[in-house]
């Protein structure tokens, strides 16, 4: 378990990473537009994907797990994330509120992905952990199954973040390292 002073320092660092992620949107958008148009999208079509939308802060006290009716209390870093912004869409990355988590995680498509991962992707989060230890954090592409999950550890510990995209898995020891990765400065 991480000490209180260390957690407070990590929360401050996370707040800085979230601010950088928000304010570096123009740089990411311009790079995305150039690449998308190079690959054949029209400028209008590319711009329709290159949006940032940040909803107002709403009170969040717990995070639903994939187990129906089971929630987990927010860790200090998750508290900081939800104090910073509500719903947060940044191009393809949709950082969800608990109501969005419940809606998406109960769909047949999402449950099918979890079932397939549990049955066929050895060492994936669904293979290793029960639904009561998993929460949906964000979705990059609902149709393709690109999403990030929280993997809950012992009570009082920060959950890990496991990201799945294009048949790849990326693991982060906590939310701070995930945001560093989103900012292009991964330490893991």
C-alpha cells in the first residue's frame, strides 16, 4: 500500500497530467488531421472526429464494476479524475461517468467481448479477474472493442488500468501512469 504523502503527491501529479492532456488537444488534433487526410479522409470528415468535449463535474462516490449491482469506492486518483471533469471525450478516447459505464458494460456487444477475452485471451484482465474486480474506465471504439478497464486490487489500493486496442494490451499500475501514456510519456 502506498503511503498517504506519496498518494497526495501522485494526485497532484495526476492533476497536472490531466491539465496537460486537456490543453495539448490542439497539438494532438492537428497531428490527427494531418494523418487522417494523408490516409484519405476529407478535411471535413477528419474534423468531425477531432473533437474535445468535457462535461461539467458531477458528484461521483463509487465506480460500478462489471458485476451487476456491485460498486467500488473511488480511490484518491479516481476522486481527482472526477473532481477535474465529468464526461470527457478527446477525439476517440471517451472517459466515462458511472452511468455511461453501466449503460455500455451491460450491452450484448461489450459482454461478448468480455466473454471472448475470458475464454480465449489468456492473461487478459477478464481471464484473470472476476467481474467484481473489473470496471470500465473509457472507450476508444465501441464497435472495435477498444477500451480501458480498471483492475481493482486490495481495498485501499489504486486500481490498475489495462487498455485493450487492436489486439494489444497495455497495463498501467494506476491512473497517473495511464495519463502519462495518453500524453506520450509512458513510464511503463
